[in-house]
């Protein structure tokens, strides 16, 4: 049986532990507030490319918004580098966001959607030539296939590019459908399955980023994916700012056919 003196001592210990926990929580909140309010006003442009062709056709059903040429892409890269932009990876952006590394003064990210074979055939050699990092968001159901005349990457190409430490592979869904038209449970399962397939072929992913097909989302899908291990969600058009960077609401700039590097920079800096 505990006597009154021991009881008082135990209550005192519990009170001290409770106060320490409260102090740690408050300190953490203050540090987080301070950290985010001390962030510099740095733009974080993320560029979006899709498929690449050798010759631009006379007409295009998508108004030339989702095709480009390797010559135009190389011109873009040279222009960015010559104008002081530092091309970083998604993982480096995540490390900057968490405070592990410092964000460059003029960061820029390169991304590709859908996982076309042309990314490997035409663009990967350019990435290696300039030692530039990029991210490819793949549709896992399309890997290794040719659909409507479009050839997609195989797992061998994905692994080779990933092993170069220049290319990161992320999910662009399993089926490439409008996520704002599906039940949240089905969307959650689609993304989880896509990453299960990716990790079976490419190994475990420390960072899981997801680019919504067609940019179609709902607030419910964002919450569901956040609660199921998706670190970055990308689904809007525009430019991010480090001061108020929101990893659940990441914007990109779509680069249409043969848009010049100067035109892109003008859009970023305007």
C-alpha cells in the first residue's frame, strides 16, 4: 500500500513529466513557426514535359501541348544553366523543405509525365550530357506497352535511369483516369498499388510523390493520399514559393512544343 508521502512524490513526478511534454510540444510549434517564417521568398518552378518526337507534325489533336523535340529540350537546359538556374531533384526539394539542406537561390525542377519511351531514347542522353536531374511520373499499367502508336518505358529503362542517380521514378497512377470522378477508396487503392508495383521493380522509395492524371483531384483525395504515405502531391498549374511551400499542393508549368528557354524564364520571372 502506497503511503501519503510516496503518493505526493509520484504526483510530483507525473506533473513534472507532463510539464516537460507540454514544453517540448510548445517548443516544437515555435520552432516550426520560426522556421517557416524565416524562409526566403524563393520561387520554385517545376517544369512539365511529356512525349518527344523527331519531327513536329503539321497538326496535333492536343494543340502541341504534350509533345516536344529533343533539340528544344536541350536548348531549354542550356538556357537555364547559362542563366544561373540550379536544377535539383524532388528528393533535394524534400530535403530543403525539411531543413536538411539549403535550397539554391534559383532552383528549378524538370519533370516528365506518363512514362514515354522517348524520355529514355531522346532525353536521358541529354540529362547525362549536362549532368541534370529529373523526375519521371509513370503510369504503371502502361509500362512496356505500345498504346495508340505511343511506346512506353519498360522496367529495364526505368532501372537504368534510376541507377544513374539522375532520374527519380514516381507514380502518375496505375490506370491514368480522372481521379475526381472516382470513389476515394478506389483512388487510394490505385495509388497504393502503383507504388507497390514500382517498388517491386525499382526498390523501396523513401520519397513518394504523386502527379494527378489531368490534374484532377478533390480535397478528399488529397487527404486520403496524405494519410496513406504520399509525401508530395502535384496537381495544379503555376509556380511554387519556398516561403509558403505546401507539399500537398504542388504546382507545375506545362511546356508546350518548342517553347524556348528564354520564354520559360520570362514566364518564371514575370
